[in-house]
C-alpha cells in the first residue's frame, strides 16, 4: 500500500511516499481502508519531535513511521474478538495510539472507532475525534453569563470550542492571528484578540480560559482569571506544562483561581456528542483545505505554521464523500 512515512524527526520535507505492507489486525483490532484523515497538532509535534513529550516511545527515532490519528474510512477486515464492526462498515475515530492514517490502510483498536453517520462525509467525520474531544472537555464548564476565552481559537479544536461555548450561553473571546479575527467572529465569538498586538493575559478577567497554545508563565495566566475561574491548557513546551501542573494547584488553593493541564479523555463517547450536534446542523464543521496523500508534507506545513482556519484534511482515497 502507499503510505507517507518518515524515519527521523524534523520538518515536513522528511516525509516521503513509500510502498509498505498492508498491516494485519490483531485481537480487538480493525483494519480500515482509509478515505480521509484530518491533521492534528499531535501529528505536527510527532513529526518534529518537539515538545519533548512527542518523543515518548522513540527518543532518537520516531516510534510510529506513519502519522495520522484522526481517520475515517471503511472496515476492510476485523481481528479476533471484534464484535462491533464488520467489513464494509463506515467508521471514524482517533487512532492516536497506533497512528497510521496517512496511508491507504490503517489498523485501529475497535474501542477507538465509531460508526460514521450516513449524512456526514468521510472528510467531515475525520475532523471530529481529537478536536471534538478537546473542545467538548475544554468548554464543559461554560455556562450562561460566564466569560470564556479560547487561545488558538481559529484552529480545529478552537473552532468547535467557540461554537460550544456560545451554545452554552457564555460570552466568548477568541485569540489568534490577525488573519483569523473575522473567521472567529463568524463562528460566534463576541470579542476577538490578535495575539501579536495584545496580551490576552492582561485583559479579562475570565471565568474560563482554554489555552490550545500555552507559552506564557503560570503567573500571567493567573492574572487573567476571575476569582473562582479556571485555566486549562492542552499543549505547549514541557517547561510550561510542568509549571502549570505543579504551581497551578497551589495557586488554586491560595487564591481560588484554578490552573491545570487538560488531560483529554479519548474514545467515541468523548467525541460522539459533538458529532450528533454537527449532524443536526447545530455546530458547523469548517474544512479549510483538502490535500491528497502525496501532499501530506504541505498539509502538515499549512497546519503547523498556524495558517489553517478550522481543520485540514487529507483525502487519502481520492474521494472523501459518503
């Protein structure tokens, strides 16, 4: 099968198309003929090997040669003990543990997959598992009248998070680059900030901050919170994450302002609620660009450089319809 592989950490030009064997599903695993795969921050970090946690399992060389976790496609074969799927089923899910989505076939645990709604295209379904889980869990505390800020709100998770926080009745502030301000407003953001010209930690205060691109100190984030407020970060340099994980709880005890790292729970039950909202037309899916399998390096560069409005999708099969 054709796959996009790499053998050393670095920029997108390390990726290349290879012919590799089709994997075989083991117990409780499913072989999926991939139709579409969306790009996530985890792909970009795993490609570059930074932050350092991206090298877990492979300090010097990548643990997984083929990236791509959010997959959508049809079941080709099932391994022993699989009970929920059979060949021909349309499925989608977050295959973060095994990766392999930037290829014609990928093996995934049965537990990572869900049946794709018939009304949703494979490309649309591929955008939801990882970004949807982050957005749902990151905005769970949004309530009517609460002031919510989302940093990195113009990307995949942020686009869903804006809409979910607005559905919950919150006043939403979106932070991203200048070229994404109008896009964030179109999703429902009440206020937008260009991070290059304004430090959002000196605005507010906010009842909830969901930070998708953490880079500042715990003290800066602390000052952005209202008393009783909560700060959650999803990704960032190891030093920043460690500082938030260690000093954040202490700050919460002393001041009532809670800071922590969002440990995202994976699996269908954590993204299917958003799928239902999208299928019902209550939350929109924005696919910024679609690339072919041969264009995976460009897709990763577009995402990793922060230029995408919403999600970036790789059309593996050459047709990402229903």
